[in-house]
């Protein structure tokens, strides 16, 4: 049993039911043949992707946002997910500073992501000069779209996204003649 989340318990119970179903469909005696759970989960994942490739592809935008935009709870070791504050307004009253901090970090990461995309578009004319930056951001994005996506996993590529965001901010301010 996972103490932190009843959803994890339900998911694992479903995995066990799916494992038994998969073993019976493949005519594998689960008592005689020991299949490691990870291998079975991997097979189930690939089976699911094969059955529903469009559903899997539809998750890509969500995974991109999950990689680049978040409140970085794990980094700051805050055990309360940001969405729990939205679902339960009592938590905002109970932990106002944590809510403020998570909101600030979430909004900051959203701005960096949006400006980073705009900066990448601005830099398309000079793509050869910026190829390394594009490859780093693209590699991290593609890797985590395919497998698992989490804001903490995007941290190593975040400085490169910040470079693009800075370029976008500079160009925007330059066009508005705010910068000399």
C-alpha cells in the first residue's frame, strides 16, 4: 500500500487485475511462470499504445506542458500538489505562503515557456547559429513526450529555454521601443 495516495493504490490494483487478464489471454499460468511486474507493465503499455495510437499522441501537448510548466514541488520538497490548492480552497487558508510561492513559480514557468517558444520562432532565421540550443530543447522535449514527463526532468534544459525567452523578451521590448 502506498501511504501518500489512494489513487496509486487503485492504479496498482488495476494493474494487478490487468496482469491477471493479460496472463489468461496469453494462456500463461501466473502461478507457474513468474513475470516481473515491470516487464508486464511495459508490455501492457506497448499494447495500449498499439491499440490506441491516436490517444497516445493526444497526450503529447499535455506532456509538453507538464515538462516545461509547473510549480516544481519536488524541487522545493513541498508535498502538497498545486492542483490540491485549486480543488480545496481550505488549503489556501491553511498554507497561504506555500500557495503564493507555488502560484508564483507556476506563473513564472508559464511565462518562460511562452516566451521561450516565441524566442525560438524569432530565431528561426538564424537556426544554424542556434542549432545546438534547438537540439538540446528538442531532445529533452521529444524524450519526455515519448516516455515520462515531469517538470523536474526538464530542469537541465531550462537554461536553454530561458535563453530563448530572453531573446523573445528583448525583441518584444525592442519593437516597442522600450529598450534603446
